[in-house]
C-alpha cells in the first residue's frame, strides 16, 4: 500500500498530456501539441560544446552537492547583473531543474499543517509539492480583469497564524502575465509584516515582450530579501529542459537545509551539465533575443487566431510562451458522445476529435480556460488553431 502522502497527489498534467500526445504520434496519429512548456529551440552550440569539453576532460565524477564553485559564482554574477541581488556561495544551491529546487525548498520549509498561499492560476506542481511536504495549499482566485495577478489585498485576506509562505511565479505559467514593482512592494510588505517566506519562481524572467522589465521581489529591500527564495534555471532561457539544471538563492539557513536534503537524496546535479551551465551564463547571450523575437511573432499570431474563433477570447500575454484563452462559452455544449462540462472535457475532445493537445485550465486551478504553449512552429500554430476552430464549430447546446 502506498503512503498517505503519495496518495494525495496526481501526476503532472502538463507532462502526462504531453506523453499522451507523443504516444498518439508514435501510433501514427498526426497530433499537434501545444501541451508542454518547453522551447522548440535547440540548446545553443557553445553550451553543448562546453559539456562535450567537460566530458572529454573527464569531468565525470561527483561534484560538491550544491554545485561546483565556478557555477555558483556564475549564478551569483548573473543575479547581481540581471537582478541587482547580492548573494554568497552558501546562499545558492544548484539542483536538477527548477522543479527540483522548488521541491527541495518545500521540504526545507514546510511542517505539517503549514499553510502556503498559492495564487491561481498556478503552475501545476506547486500545490502537489506543498501536499507532498504535508503543507496545505491555500488558493487565491484571480481574474482576467486583473491580468490574473493576486493583489496584496487578496493575499492579505488569506493570511492566518499558520501561513508559512507565498509562492509567486512571474512571468506566469500558465497566464503569461507578470507582477510589476507596485504589486510586489505590497506583497513584500505583507510578507515582512507577517514573517512569511516568499518563493519567487522567476524561471521565465528572460521571456518578456514589448520591453516589459522583470523586477525580482527580493531586490526591493534587505528585509524582503531575507525572506525570499529566488528560483530560476536554464530550461527556458537557454532551451535546456533535458539537462535538468536549476537553482535556488536565499537565506543561508534555508539553503543549508536544502543542501542537506539534496545530499541525502540526489547528491550533486550532473557534473558536465554544470560546466555547460557556466557557459550558458557567461557566454554570448544573443540566443535569448533571437528566441524571444520568434516567440513574440508566434504570440501575436496565436492570440489573434484564437480571438477570431467564435466563443473564444484571449488576452495578450506579456511574457513566457503560453496563451490562456477563455473557453467558458463552450461549457454546457456538446456533439455526439461529447458533453463539454469543463476544460478537462474540452482538452479531451480537442485531443481525440481534432488531434490537438493542450492543457485544461483545471490543471492550473482555473476552470473555463485552456493553456496553449506557442513554443512550436508557425505552421503548427496555423494548422492547430484551424483544427480547434473547426472542432468548436461542431459544438452546440
Ligand atoms: N517553474 C515553472 C513556472 C515552470 O513552468 C517550469 C517548467 N517546467 C519549472 C518551474 C521547472 O523547470 P525545470 O525543472 O525544467 O527547470
Ligand atoms: N513547465 C513546463 C510546463 O508547464 C514543463 C512541464 C512540467 O515540468 O510540468 O509545461
């Protein structure tokens, strides 16, 4: 019999829908996938070459648990340069992906019954990671009218004597919106006043359009920095999803606990991947601009394509590579054996009938929406939206 803890969680919806789409493809079905959030760009050559060099140099052994000093220093320099944040080596831990960093931090911070505030729509893994660590996720509903952002007032209403932390993700997966300085200042004030930790997942920071600037909540003042754990990684900015490397930076006592947890679970992240990550941070950065320009074109194309579909509306995201269209008008419709009672039925219907894979809003705590990743070709975006349009036109009340 599995543990009570394991019984509380479900598989990651993003990964399981992607697997289903890949399975269908392998069986010869022409599936277009907007399901998983990973850049369709290859890792830059200079980064790959650094890993090859590390392998050829025999850099194939265990490294220090929390990452090699050279990578920690490159991360410290990046946080200084991009985010105006100062950290020491004992305040940074490198793990096997930002997801792993987030998990380690959850292990390090939550005790049974601790409440963790999670604004919805949230990234799929936050609530389950809280549950796996015996905490209680407390959700805040947000709306399109406020770009799906949680206001300090809304957060304040959820704070109790058991609140331990707030998880923020900006730019957001799945909505693509980001917190500006004003909102962050209000949230920081609350966190300081109530002695809460802020887990600040900034993995999409480089993917912001129209010159929108990223501000890290930790950079606002020393008091909030003491309570913030910044999460970032290499998957999105450097198209390195398969390399499994991410990091956390925060107060030394929390990072020490994170390192201890890692030393008893996975040990160090892969040695030669760490060398590649040094090159990613220290080498030329033009790759990001090229990828961003391409994503920007696709963003506009997809959002205007979605808004041209009867009954669908989509506000223009300002970051990341997701569109989060509203499909509420289709709830309660159907055709043949299909009854669309929510976003999950909608995703299933589109997968089976239109061979388009996407993630239901329910996986992100936002019923009535679907998430589409536009980290895919223009051709797929064109064909995919046209399939969605046709499939939706068959639904009626
Ligand atoms: N946070 C968010 C918001 C994400 O979308 C992802 C993407 N998978 C991650 C963390 C984890 O990224 P990774 O583990 O690949 O570094
Ligand atoms: N973050 C990506 C997504 O949301 C990758 C999948 C995952 O890690 O869950 O699709």
